[in-house]
């Protein structure tokens, strides 16, 4: 099976390379904003029309020729993709890029052969721990200590800067051998705010609420930032500290989600989960708008995203149950439906028909298993 995978390395560039990286950030931002202005005036401009305008802009701004030309074309493609997504109603209208915050640029992999020698603009050498990038040359890297070889087809590389730290994310096309498909064990997963993940095996993963840990520090730094003079050295230092705190928060959430999903996939062949519309749940019109912050902090979307690709890579079956299935209201013992369980304060399901008493989250995960088996059998009957 062929998959697209990204390897993210920490970069340790020299001072000259840092200057060139920042120059590339600025040139890509300038080109993107210029093309966005032109696109707003003439919506019929295609990516090919905009690419033809790059040489004209290079005459106007000679410093554009100092950076990787492929990254400039990628900026044009990104802008065109943003407008396509906007016209399809997938995302909002593209806006101008700002200097502050995260900066990044992408460059595509190009190879050529001359006199029997193969030339590549992006190369990763794990033995020497260096990556070769266009214009930058060889840059020292760290990461993936257990990985000995990098014999994969490179597609592109994205260079980014977060809190004065530099990274290179190398997207590759990789062949993986899928394990034999088994259907020996099945598990239901219920996602919640109080208990992050509850499984039908009566196993619960608590919600660490990492935002609570970092929120006080972020608020304090933002108050400090508001009192400082813009563009001053102290302002830049505080801004870097805020970026660093957000980076730690993001990494903590990601690590937690990876560990939970890996454990579930390792021990089960069929995983049943509910389909959650996070956007609808956190909208202003939602009945759960008072839980908006808690829902976003729980990272349901990240857990589902990791589940999706890890199930494909490990040849496991993921069944998504309709969001309208009332898993929390149905008794897992007799099937009686109790609408009063819509109240999230009721943490125990007490069935008025059969007298069954069970934790509401475990009850929901058991119901998800039953519904998942129904959907699985229905699909098999359709295939027959």
C-alpha cells in the first residue's frame, strides 16, 4: 500500500541560513499578498496566469530572485487552492498574510539526470544528520534516532519557524506492507468532556485538560505583552514566550492522543466510534455553547483524525456511527430509551424498565458496539 507520510525534523541552521530562511518567508508573503490583491480585482486569474506574472514582479522587486523560485510558485498554488476551497464553501475567504506568528514556506522536490549523475534539490542524509534544501544547501537536523535509512520518494519539504525554532517537514510517498486483516475483537469508543475516552472494555482515559495547565501562563504573558511597546526587544521576547507555550500545549495534546489511539488499535481489530460534528457543537447556535471551550480543549477532532489514518495503516476497520444515534439514551441491557439522559449532569444510567445501573459513558460505548455490528453486517449483506 502506498501512503503519504510526513517526517518532521528540527533544523539547526547557521546565521547565514537563518537570514535566507527569513528572507524566503518575507518574499513568499509579499508575493502571496500581491497575488491576492490581483485576484480580488480579477477573479478569473488562474494559477497559470499568476505564475506568468512572477517574472514581472521580480523586475519590480529584484530581491525575489535571491530565494527559492519553486517556493514562490508554491505560494501561488496555495492561494489558488484557498480560493477554490472558498468557492466550494469548505473554508473562509483568503486573507492577507501577516509578518508576526508562525512563518513557513514549501518547496517541491525536483530531480534531474545529467551525464549519468542524478541531481536532487531535496536530500536527507540520516548518517551525517543533514538535509539539503534549495538555496540553503546542507542544514543540520535532529530527529528519528531509530530511523537508519531514508529510502523513500520525496514529494516536497516545508520549512517553518515556531518560537525561534526551525523545522523541516518532509512529505514522502512510502510503501508499507499491510498486516493480514482480522475481525477477532471489537471495541466501542465514547468521547466525552469529563472522561476523554471511555471504551466498552470498561477502560477510561481521563481528560488531562492541558489548557488549564497553560492558560494562566498564557494570560499572564498576554497581559505583559499588552503593556509593552510594539516592535521593542522586550515585546519580541514576550511574543516568543507565548509561541513557545502554545507549542508545548499543542505537543502535549498530540502526544496524549497518539498514546490513546495506539493502545486501542494495538489490542482491537474493529473500532466503532461516533461521528462528531465539532463545528456544529462549538457554534454560537449550539445547545452546548457553554461547553464550547471544554469541547475544543478535549481535541475530539485530533483523536478521530489519528484513528482514521492509523486504522488504514494497520489494516483495521473503523466504523463511524451516525451522530443522530442516541447512544447515551438507550439502555445497553434491554434497549429502553430514556430521553432524560440528555442531561449531561446525570453520570449514571438507571433503566426504569429492567433496573440496569451503569455509568453513562460505558453504556454509550456498549451501544456503539451493537450499532457497529449492525452496520458491519449490513455492509456484508450488500456486498453479497
